[in-house]
């Protein structure tokens, strides 16, 4: 009997939780633009906003609900009638609407924030979910601060809202406090103890205050959660939410440990990351997993040499699989000769052994002074070293912008994609890169 892949629902909250992070607010048009990209990315649910929070939020949720028809569109509401009515007003024309109701359940929130008792909390959660259900068949409930809630009480609340008609139970680690083993146990406890749980979807919503949002989410999946709440680039309140791209690629790359599937189109990950960054003006940290500028950059010579021979030596996933146009080999003082030769070829020059030695010596001296050797530096260096020399064979006319950059070293340096180069044969195996054994050996010496 063929076993069907278990599908993980990807619930993107970039437009709601993500938008709440400092510097990441978006206007109506920007939200709509990003929502289209989230649709292309293949997310299952778009949480478009918190309609009662402001008129702008209401209009944005409504616009997304009216225009984006494939994914479920969710709107957030506190557990009270005006919020739920406002959310429904914004969502009612959606092809697939979802009302997402939340209410804090931890004693600290009940006592200091809401000033209600546990019994009042239980009753309010039940009533709010029934009320939401009177409008919409798809109702998600989140017990805010679940990871600091007494598990017995948490299970009672969850049971009550399942009875009232909730179809997704989202377990938020609102303050980013939990650790993977603990969070996995909590999900397992909920699955074991809440009556009716087998008919609803358990979801994880993790914050990154201790840098464990993705790890906690993965633990939840392993324990039976089938929806993950996440954001592009991991943006969100404080240290952010679990990052969509990291969860999705962890599932893909480690399919042996996480035998699940998502509807995400990998090649749309990087475009989504870039679009968000462009809209908010908040850059992605360079070493951010999957979408950072350096995520596929290799500087150490030994790594560069290996990657050029076969990307699998140091790459667990290809840049192309997440939509990064090409891998970047950063040329710095740790770079080997092999990488330098490839870059020269890409700039239109092929050197014989002696000429390359010459260029390489100068390159290392330059790289010692400046951190990263950009194309225009390299072009200058080539021109200075080999004023039309017989040993330098232009393969083709250098690219016009490379020439312009070389002519004007003060021109702003736009990061230029650096193709990874290794051409592959029909079976995906890299073709040999020109170079003799001796040459390769020296690369390793330089690299280490
Ligand atoms: Zn959150």
C-alpha cells in the first residue's frame, strides 16, 4: 500500500505578526504586493492582519481577502464580539476565510493583563469560538502564552474550544521561552489528553527570543503538529517568528528525519525574501540561513575548490533550489587559485599557468588590504598585470558594467552575483574544471 506523504500546512503571518515588528509596517499596496508573492510561494494560509487594530489593517485584510483566492485568508481577533465581527466583515468575501481567535491562558496573563479567573477564561474562550463559528466554518483558536500555561488548564481550554467548533488549535510560544524537548512534550500531551483532538489540526507558533523558534517548530512537527506558523525572513515581534524558509528547507533537506511535504515552491523563497526586504527597507542579516547574502557564499580556498568540483562537498542544498540565482564565491584572502581562475574566466579572461601565478600573487596582496575583492578590482589588477599580454586570452568582450566599474573604482559597488560555474552534465554531475593535479594540490595549500 502506497503511503501518502503527510502534508504540513504552512501558515504565513508575515503580514500580521511580522508586520508588528519594529520598522516592518507596510501600507495597503505593499501588503497586497507581498500577498501575491506569498500566493506564488505556495503558502496554505495567509494571515493578512488584525482587522480591529486599525482601519488600515481592516482595509488591507479585506483587499487581500477579495483578491487572493487560492490560499485560506485569516484575520486575527481577540476573544470578544466586536473583534470577531470586525474580522468577519473584512473576511466575508474571501474564497476561503478563517477567523483566528486568541485568548491568553497563563496565570500571569490572566492575573495582570486580563484580570480574569481561569473559569472566566475558559467560558470566554468557549463563547468566542462559538460566536466565530456562527460566521465561519474555519475557526482557529490560540491560547496566548500557552508554553507558560499550566498544562492541565491548557488542555481543559483546548477541549472546550474543540467542543465549540475550533478546527485548528494553535499553540503559541508567545514569549519565546520554551525549548525543543519541552515543546515537543507539550504537543504530545495535548494529543494524548484533549478529547476530540484527532479531528482538529494542531499548529505551532514560535518566537525566537532564545534563537530556538525553528528548532521548537521542528520538535512540534515531530510530536504531531501539522500546521506551522511562520514568517518570511523570520521577521516578527522582538526577536521574530520562526522563519518560513528555514522550516521548509529543514523538512526538504532532512526528509529522512522529517518525512513530510509542504506546498512551498522553493524557487520562490528568495524572491519573497528580497521583496519583503525591499518593501520594509530592513535588510536580511548576511549570515541568515537560506536567504542571507552569505548563505551560499564560500570564501575559504579549500571550500571553494571543493564546491567548484562538486557543490555537494560543502552545500547541503543548492542555491537554485531556493531561488538564489547563483552561488557566490567571495574572493578574499582565503580564496584559492582555482576560484580566482574561474572568476577571471567569468570576466572574460583565461590565463595560462604562469600568468595566473602572477595575478594570484597580486590578488593575495590586494586581498590582504581590502576585505573583499570585487570584480572591478580584479579587472584593474588584470589590466595592470597584463597590458595586452600574449598569455591573457580574452574569451569575450568584458561585460559593459564590469568595464564601467573598472574605469570608475569609486562607483557604488552593487553586489554582483557570481555564478558558481560548475557546468553539470545531463545527470547533474559537475563536469571537470580545467586544471592539472599540481594546480589542484596548490589550491589546498593556499586554502588551508
Ligand atoms: Zn506571535
